[in-house]
C-alpha cells in the first residue's frame, strides 16, 4: 500500500458518506434519524442493521457487527486494506497524495489511471452497441449465445479497427502519457503513440471495488493480427501474476463459502458467473501461479474445482494447478467435461444444472492424477509401476500439510494396491524448507514483542467500540509506556484518546510506520465469539512480558557486583516481592 499524506487521509475521512456507500450494497429504509436494513452479515427477517444520520459507523443489534466504511469493505466486499482506502478515495473523489518515500512510483495517480480506464470501458461499450463496425462483433457474440443483457452486465465492448479512443480521451483532458501508463496506448515503431487495442472484443478487468484496471481483448476475425487474446500490458494497476479474471464478481462468495471454481478462459468465467456460479475465476493470460493462489488463499480458500478444457493442454494445466493448490492444503477436485467441450459450450448445450452435477461428481485430484499420468504406464511391469508410485509419493510429500500428506499417501496406496509401508505412510514427514530469494542475506527477523503488542491492539480495534469495557480494562492495566514498539505505543495513545476508526487512525499515526501497522492489524483474523477471553489473554501476556523483563533486569544488577550491600539487599527484596506477585488483569 502506498504511503498517503495525513492531510489527504483526513480529507477522505470527512468526505466519506457511509449511507451512500452502503446503499450500493444493501437496501435501507429511513426511520426518523436512522437508516435500517437487513444485516448483510447474518440471516434475519427483521431489520437490525442501523446507521444514525451523520454517523460514521454502522451497528447490527442482531449479530453485533460494527464498523466504518473501511471495515465494511474489508468484511463484506473482502477487499484488502489498501484496496478499501483507494476505493473510497475514488468513489468520493478524493485525491490521495503519496508522501515522499512511499512505495508508489512517480507518475499519474492510481485514481487518475482508473478514471482513464473507466472512460475507455464506456467508449468501447458504446462502439460495440452503436457503430456499424461494432455490430459485426455484436453478431459474433450473439452467435456464441451471448445476449444483450449479458453484454451490458459485464460491460463488454469493441475496440475499433482505426481507433478513436485517443481523440475521445483528449477531449476529456486525458494526456497521452496518462493513456500510456494505463496501458491504452503503446509507443509506435516510428515514434509517437498508437492505440493498444484494435479490432477486438474487450472485456474489462476490475479491482476489488469494481474499478477497471485493464482489459482482455479477443479477436473474432481470423485476419486480425495477434493471438486469440491480448491483455493490457503490465502497468501500475495491472499485474498479470496476481490478477484473476472474474474475482471482482466472485470474491464475496469465495470468501463466504471458502471454495472457488477455476477455469481457463475469460468467456468461460463470465458464462459461469452469469449462470449463478459466482465463485469462478480465470488466470489472466498466463499460467496460474503462486500469485494467483495467494489471492485465493487470502480469501480463505479451502476447496477448489478445476474445470479446464478436456484437451491435453487443459488436463496438463489441471495437473499443475492442482499440485500448486494442494501444496497449500487446498482440497482439489477436477470437473470432467465431455471431449471437445469447455465450460462455455457445455453450459450453452446442457445448462447450469448439468454443470452443477458435474461439479458434484468431481474427481478428487489424486485419483485424477493417477488416471491421467498413469495412462502410459505398463501396470503389469513391476519396475514401471514401482517407479510411477514412487514419483507420486515424492510429489505428495512436497505438500505442506502433514495430515494431508499422511492421508494422501494412504489413499495412494489404496488406489495403486501398494502396501502402505512401502511408500512411507508411517514415516515421520520431512519438513518442507523454502528458500526465499531476497536482496539481503540472512534469516527473516521475527519480533516477539511486536507479535504480542499487535495481538492486543487488534482486539482493541476489533471490539473496543462495541465493548467499551475492553478499553476500560486496557486503560486500568496498561500504560502506554509499557509497550516496547514505538508505533504500537503511539497507536495505543491515539486510540485511548478517542480516535477509533481506521481512516482517522491513519491520519493520526506516523506516516509510513502507522500505515504499515494498521494494514497488519486489519489483516489479522480473530474469532469475535472468544473476544473477552482472548483479549484478557493478550493483555496478560504483555503484562507478563514486562514483569519477566523487570525480574531479569534486577537479577542482572544483583549479579554484576556493582551494588553496595545496602543496594543489593533492596534489590533482593524487590526481586522476591515481584517473583511472588505475578501480574493479573484487574477488572
């Protein structure tokens, strides 16, 4: 997340209209000075989700959900902290000024780039629906079973053969440099600029807040130059190694149900999402890799269905993606489609219920792996079978979860009719060691003091407003100077002074360190049902840490021999008193 100036964050805090923001996600009814709605965080029939007029926080009197605009975007829309802040700035037209030393590169602001891309989405969509040239692309889509409602829902467009976008954006005072940074222009061979997309159907790619960050553009004429799909080049907004097509439409359901459907093609993804499978994503013009897996793991992914093409390339991709996800402990199933089918054609020909049945009948990854990789193996030849089973066992041992490895080895033995002990089912699993490439040699530093103190602060941030006795407990037991990490100490002081919302805290805390800490806190997950118990535990751990440090400090002074006899007696007495009175949480 870039480092933003306190002034721009304070302006954002003032400009956010919570009712306006939430009204785009849930339906409110005005009741006097309040706005009521059915809570989006739990099932209910009587509205208990409320916002008081002019307030910056919502509260549910049914489930206890409480927060501000940032909290809502994190919990309901499953955005990252940085995405939430940028989304609010874009929605309420606040320019976030990047401070010197921030991670943002020099150049146009991200919000300005998104504005240029939004205008491009509108231009391409207009060209598809309202120009003779676009109607050729429109008929191609109709022939693919894509109707007008589908086109409007996903804002599909058409990039004209001879351009036109550049002139339109110039009329909106958007410069060539801005368009180049956004990936809408490319540098020409003979100097100057040319439009990046030509004679292609365009599919907008959006961030977590729904703002466009790039395009995937498909040819529909054989004579069009280039591959089937051309994607926006790498830009400050568009990073192919991390972007999953369709995630904007699917992230909430993925996070809620902890499952995802992964496909190869963009049209496959959109067709599935449109048909009700709104937990579908596709990798963006590149192989599904660690960055894509991390995006899904951050949403809590536990189960993945892979619905790749039924050809050889699709099956090989399923092998690689399944192995990558299982390395991280994700349960994987392969959705088998008839030969010559992809998800788009299957849905058109057989419908959503037939596809859902295919998902229910999905083949677990290990069984698929044995069937697919075992096709050329001569199972009657002992050496060939032994080599194949040993290779699979090694692959399984590379996965991270020990219990998953154990159970998968047992299943491998069962499926291949191999004695368990011969493939090491009962052997102690070897730990997986990953060496992270870095510009700095040496082990990664873990600060136990920061871990202790951020655990405590997370509970205050999560529960302090709805449970004021948390703040009272903290105030009665812990002084700010008892925190060792400077930015944690500052956070604690600001919070106890009454600034409790994330944007307000950002504006009050030290630039850089404060934003880093708040991002860290917002990403921590806690179980609110155990809040009372775990907050007291976190508070006690900090008190014990300080108590033990004080004991150690007295012990070192006693052992140094630098104290007079009288001072040593006093130190010994103080040591005994402290040792016999371990800290407790008062209240």
